[in-house]
């Protein structure tokens, strides 16, 4: 396998800007117009261009690094240690998070992810291909969920849903994300969240517009939270919206009585 880093004269931890500068410098040196007497100049230029087209594109570079890592692993190269040795390179650290998630190292993945998240939120989609970022976010959400860190799981699942709405990738699998958000919000988180925070999270889910039935349930839960805060006027308003979405909304009779909603 051709090592494009060697072709360009850069290292695997070079930034995109450094790769671009080095390509321009090398192109000026070996361009056939500069060396018309050199019959091999055209071939060198094609190889240089191929190296730059691969390493100059974030997604193609990621795929190339994976392939290079697989090849070099056969020669005793430790890809994970290579990524760990570059703590200041967010692209390498994002790959390390994804690598650790795929190789059953959830604790290590969380440690790296949270260290970098404390600085700028560390959105994986900034540093990985969109597909890998979405897969990684789902795996991270699962880890958070199994550890009982439901807020962090919820945040990642909602980000996933928004990414899917922008451009489908999960497709039918997105139904599982919706189910997890529904269960997290209405069953696992609702009993322990402050009512005001629960209302905010339910409002986010309502804005995501899953289905009329889901939206009706979210409005019912919102009504219950408003009732817990002593705001039966807002509870009635939320319940009315829920019933507009689903006239057969279940489990509302006692809530109606509690908040003074006219029982049909």
C-alpha cells in the first residue's frame, strides 16, 4: 500500500493546512512543466495529486487511515497507540473514541470523549465522516444509558434524530432512537427530573414532530408536570393539545379530575 504521507512529505498528525501547503510546494518542484526533460515527472505528479486528493479530504483521509492502520498492524503497528499518542489532534481523538467503542472499550471511549467535550462540546460529526459520527453517537448514548446517565444519553439521541432529519442515514433504524427517547423521557427520567426540566425536554421532543400519537403522549406528560408545579391552567392547555392530537389518548381521566378539565 502506497504511503501517501510519505509521498507528500508530511506526517500522519499534519493538519489539513499543512498538507495543502506541502502539496503546493511539492507540485512546484516536480511539475512536468518545470522538469520537461524528466520523463518520470508526469507519473510523480499524478501520484502527488492522488495523495493530496485523499489526504486533503476529511472523509477520504479517515478511510485511508483505517486501511493504512490495518496494513501496518500486520507489521506490528499499534493503531490505537498511534491515535493515543496524538492527544492534541481532535481528528485522531475522535477516531480513538470511535475505535474504542467498536472494540468494547467503553470506559476509555467515555474518558476521551468527556475530556474533549468539556472544551467545545466535541461534536463527532465535525471530525468523523457523518456516518461514523452518527454510529459513534448512538454507541455513546447506549453507554451513557446503561450507566444511568440519562441526560447525556437523551442529548445524544436527540442530536442523532436531528442529524437524521437533515439527511437520512439510519432510515428505519431511527425508529429505535425514537423509542429510546420516548422511554427515557416518559418512563425513566420523568419520576426524578424537576418538573420544569421535564417540561423543557418534552417541548424539544414535541418540536421534533415524531408522530401525532407520540406528540399526544408528550403533551399529556407536560400537563402532568404543570400540574405538579401547581399550574393547572397550563396543564389544561397542554392536555387540550394532546387530545387534539389523539382523541383516544389513554390514562387521562384522573389527570382531568385533578386539574379541573371538563370530563366528557
